[in-house]
C-alpha cells in the first residue's frame, strides 16, 4: 500500500492584516479549500497498529464501503451482499421417530 501525506500542500493560516487585502483573502480561501478536501477525502492509511471499537455486527445502517464485524471477521459493506441483523432462522420439514429397544 502506498501512503501519501495528508495533503499535497499543507495549508498555512497567517495572521490577518489590519486592512482588507485581496491577496490575503485569496490565500485564505485556497487554504480552506485544501483543508476541506483533506477532511472529505483523507486518502490511504498506513499503520502498524489499529484498534477499531464499537463495530456493528451487520450492515443494515451502513453505507457502501463501511466496515463491520461478523463472528470475529472484518467485512466491508457492499451492494448485493447484505449482512442484515437477524438473518438466522430455523425450518422444520416432516417428522422423525426414534425408537430405542
């Protein structure tokens, strides 16, 4: 897996000038756009330790791509492969007679 820095450029927020400066506000706007893009798309993660708590055990309320846990296995929510809550059932067909003599 290839890792990348949080952003191609790190946003820098300078102290504001005493009077209106179009260049300052243009720079501020550009840096805020970079920050919003970073928050909305954090990119790849590379780590040697990971602890995920409070995982759901089904994907009923999750979006596609969200992670959940079923029987100790991490799973990714996908369209066409549901893991809904309460998907276990029992069925009976006919009867069986056991005779011990």
